[in-house]
C-alpha cells in the first residue's frame, strides 16, 4: 500500500515543490501519511518487544543462577552440584580418569554461632568459600551443601592419588586459619572425608557424595581437623552408630538406663563413706553397655540431659534407704552445664525424692571449665547455696588453672585415675599426685584418688592424710539391689538404723526430787 501510494504521491509532491506541476491528490497524500505512521508504530513496537525478550532472558538467567548457586557464598548449591558432577563423572570415565569427591564440615560451627552471633558464622562461611576457591584447581567443582558443609569434586589421575591428598591437606590447613571479625580472631577447623570413583564403576555421584559424607563423619569422630578416605568398614560403623542412637532414645523412655554404685572409702579409717553413681545401659539387644560407649553419643544427639536426670532420679530414691551418713556422688555432663536451668532441675529432683542436699555431691569434669567459666561459677554457687557439694573431677587432665581453682568454690578435688593407677611404676606420676594433694591441702579442698585397683597403689597412697579412695580394689560398681544388700550386712541402711534405735533399751530416768 505504501509503495503504491508513495509512487503516485511523492513525484507530484516533488514537482509541486519545484513549481513544475500541481500537488498530489489529498486523499492519496493522507493515505501515504497514515502508512508512514503505521510503519513507525510497528517499528517502535518491534523495538519494545525485542527489549522485553532481552529482559526476559536476563531475568531467566538470573533466576537460573539463583536456583543453582548459594546466595551467601556464591558456590553451587545442593541442587546444581548433582547435574554438574554427574556430567563431569561421565566425562572422566570416558577419558579413563577418576573423580575424588570431598565433603568438608566446619568443626564446632554451632559454637561459633552461639558465642559470636550468626553474622560471625556467615563471615566464617564466606571466608571458607573464598579460601576453597583460591586453592582448588581449574576444573574442580565447589558447592555448599547446606549449613556449614561443603562439597568439592576433583578430577585426578587414578594412578597418582598423592596430589589429591596433598591438596586436601592444604585445604584443611588453609580453611582452619583464623578469621578476623569485628576485631576478634575466630578459629573454625574443618574435617574432610574423601571417596573416589575408580573403586566401584557402579557408583554414581550421589553414592560418591554419600561415601565422602561417611568418611567426613569418621574424621570428626577421630578427633576432627583431619582427613579420612572412605572404607566399607566406616559404613558398618555408621550403621551401628544409627542403631545406638535409636536404642538410646528408646532406652531412656523405657527405663533401660540404671545406676550402678562404686564405693568410696576413707583411707585413714578404711570406712565406707559413700558411693559414686555410674550409669549403665541394660540394652535388650546389646546387653550391658558402659558409659564410655553411650554417653558421647547421647551428648551428640541431645539426649544426655533426659538420660542423666532419669538415672539421678533413680539414684536419689536408692540412696534414701542408705545410712544417712553415706554420700552420693553423680557425674554431670559438660552439655548439661550449658543449661542455665540445670541447678533448678536438680533441686526439683531432690525435692521429689525428699533427699537431703548435703548428702549429694556433683562432679564436674575439669575440661568443662574451658567452655564457659562464668556460667559454671554461677551454677556452682547456686548449687552450694542449696547445700549441695561440688567436686572437680578428673583433675590433671583438663585446662583448669590455679586462678580458677581459687575463684571457683569447689568442695573437693578428684585426681584422675590415669595418675593413680600407675603410681607404683611411675616416679613422675607419684610426683604429680603429691603435688595435687599438697595443692588441695593448701586450698582447703579434700582430695579423692580414683583408680585404686591394687594393694601396690594403696601402699603408694599410704603416706597421704585426709584422702578418700575409690577403685576396683574395693569392688566393682554394683546395681542398686546388690549395693543395698551389702549395706544391710554392714548395718548401714536406714531401716537397720531405725530398727536398732527402736530396739535399744530405754535409758532409766532419774527420779525427780520432791
């Protein structure tokens, strides 16, 4: 239309401008102008549509980037690493290479958040990601799986795995370096687990990530801040660990955890003065399980408080039937000391059992002082105000200082069994025990020696005054019924005391003078 009308109108317009003829027909001129307007409108609309397409593409790319990356660290996220890693795995297998999959987890990251705030935790995570990007080789894949956990996928020559081990060692050392935040130096070490694709051709990326995660968990259990390659034995161990966790949670509510009692003896007189309560797990599937097995697991899964309160409740009921001069000592987990309401919960148990507070002795391990001295001091003061005595357990193995011993109102020091049991053959340990006893005397704190298991150890302790002792020399820890029967034979139960008092002949009264 534009071509037709333009071919008729434009020549006449030009001739009219040059004075060589009449102007164009008005109708045709109007039609041509309308065609021009339509063309301009169409061009403008085309440009707008093109701009909208570009914006839509940019928004789609941005959305895809947000969906595939972690917004805090800029790493890939859990969703996107599967696709990228699977493609890389397929390529290296075609090239007869291999992949190493590393899972990294920051140690004690929750403690960083709790102590320094979540902003500090975010700074630690961003710094860790930057350090990882700076040390990983070209072609490696880095992702933040979630929380404080990262995954790295590294191609390598299966005939030369040593460079991968060295790289991972460098990663552990680099990430563990202190991070400056708000004028503070914050340290967060890392545990790293590794799996490799050339050990089983059927392993897909998900399986390799799972194996690396198992190895990382193993590295944490071995002391943290270290590296572990996956082995099939680790999977069996993890399965057993899962069974332990489920069994502990079930056992607490089912009453499977019971108190056992270990004698405490006055060395000067040989007299029985009390018992230390030690928890045992009477598992229907595992049999009798010691605290060295289940307590660390219970602490990690958050079941230690309920477990401890259940056995303390039973112990208070048991000890109520003993001779009133016998004391009951119970161990408190460092996890429980983080609970600001622990003292109130313990007092509630005493009231429920109608047990005299002065007969109860709480034992706090020396290592727990390192976590929060202020909270421990407040808790000890609160317990002592109610008449409960507090002992410092495992002395010599932790972090306490003379200043802490002087400032914290402990009633007793318990020397760790590792020093006591080896006294006969170790001059060094005899010197350590002598120094601790002298320290206790100087601070006015009585001392208990743990681990008295032979006559030789007893003889080595013979030169010290005012000591209490406990250990297998005086018998293994026993359940409540056997303990009570032994006390009956010694006439050291409350019922025997009451019966003896009732059967004692009444003293003759003097006649009153008129």
